[in-house]
C-alpha cells in the first residue's frame, strides 16, 4: 500500500513538474514572439517614416504646388509612401504598449502637420529642415522607448536626423 501511495505521489509530482515546465516554456516563447514583433514593427515604422518624409520633401521644395488632387509623379510617390506609413502605424498599434501607441500617434500627427506645411508654400532646404526637427526628436524618443520595451538600454541620441545631432 505504501509503495502504491508513493508511486501515486511521485507520479503526481512528475506530472505537476511537467506542467510547470510546459507553462514556463510557453510563456517564454510568447515573450520572445512579442519582443520580436515589437522590434519588427518598430523597424518598419521608422523605415516608412524615412520614406514618407523623403517623398514629402519633394512637395516642400516645389516652386509651384500642384492643385489638389492633381496626380503628379511626386504625389503618386507620396501616396505610395503614405500607404506604407499607415500600414506600419497599424502594425505598431497592434503589438505595442499603450505608451508606445501614444508615441506612434504623436508621430503620425507630426507627419500630417509637416505635409500641410509642405503643401503650403515653396520651402528652402534649411527652412524645411527646421520644420522637421521636432519630428526627428519624437522619432528618437520613440526609438529609445521601443528599445526599452524589449529590455534594451537606450542609445544616446536626441534625434534620428544626422544633420540635427548636437544642435541642442
């Protein structure tokens, strides 16, 4: 009888230990998936931000702005970049924490603001850089917050624009 009881208790402990192992592995895999997904969408968001700004700059530097909604090569390229930008926003909102999601929406609002400015009048390169300065700083804050979300330390940058480094 004691042998049977010992075997049952041993078997129960083995099963419990196995279940704990399965749950721990499952949780670790979910955390790894979430971290990988966050890194992927953060990379895509920053890449699509670069592309949408590059296409927007074409509008900003035009001496004569095309009437809206005239389809030009610049507007077609911008449209494609903005579709990618919006897709990357949605992906980031799906896997990000509320804090990061708020930053993503802030970036989007700043991109919309810059587009309005770009279409307003012809800009010089220096003038439009000044208008883009806040966006570069928001993007750097987003980048470091995204790194923190996955457990990485921040990098010492104030902006994602190389031309803005060290201009306090």
